[in-house]
C-alpha cells in the first residue's frame, strides 16, 4: 500500500490554497462537554491537527477568527443533552455546523473513551461529507428554539410523571410491609388522612 507523506500533503494543499487566493476550507470536529469543547481542526485536505481544548466562550472567539481567515468553515458535533445552542452560535458566525446522531466512533474497538480521537473521527467524517459523500454523516434536524423549549417541557412532564409513579409504588410497598391493604391514590390528602399510620 502506498502512502503520501506529510510533506507531499502540505505541498498539494499549498497549491490548492494558492488557486483559492490563499484561503482554504476548514473542518472542525467537536467533542462537546458541559464546560468545555475538544476540537480537531483540518485545513483543506491536510492531515487533522492535534486536538485542542477550549472553554466555551474561548472556542467561539477562536471559531470567529478562523472564519475571517478561511473561505468556508464547517463544523460537526454529536447530538447530546446540551441542546442545539452551539449549532445556532456557530451558524450566527456563518459557519456551516452539522449535528449528527450519536454513534460509535471507536472503529478500532479500543474501548477507551478519549475526547481527542472522537473529535478527530468526527472531523474526518465531516471532510468526507464536504467532499461529496453524503452518507458520511447521519445528520439530525435542528429544531427551532420554540420547538426545543416545547420538547423540554414535554420531557420534564414525563420525568415528573415517572417520579410520581415510583413514589406511589414505594408507598404501596410500605403498606404491604406493615400489613396494610394497598390503597390506590394513597398520596391524596383525604385518602392519606384515613390510613392507620402514625402522624409525623
């Protein structure tokens, strides 16, 4: 198998950039965490750079600077529990940001969770996507802020209903443990007051 070394890659990339007026497309693979992002950057067709770790606001400042230096900037991250704020922030900077379905990125099955390799895997998939391979990314639809808020309310309601059912089951279990007949809706004030249980 023949390999192209880094020198040849950078030489080819320099030629391409010269034809584009010295401005190359940049791809960013982002591994999202609550307080920080791990980002791998690829300039044009060169090899991805080593991962970098950013605080949230520092990353947005850095991304805006990249956009001012490049023809196009693309970004990708996996859908997660932190919503779609990052996608909207990057889109506001005219960065084409895609959100994809969570997937197994450890293709070599090393079974070691490392942020850098995950960000690199996302970056390479994004590169293939930008080059025309539309199957490289499983893109999810980004909801509007109103849709996202409605979903959040629905999820919260489901969580509250689940918690209430768990508490109801615990109450019925306590009744059985104390030799009482389980009562439906025991938690309602009138029903609870009628139960032969000690006050306080």
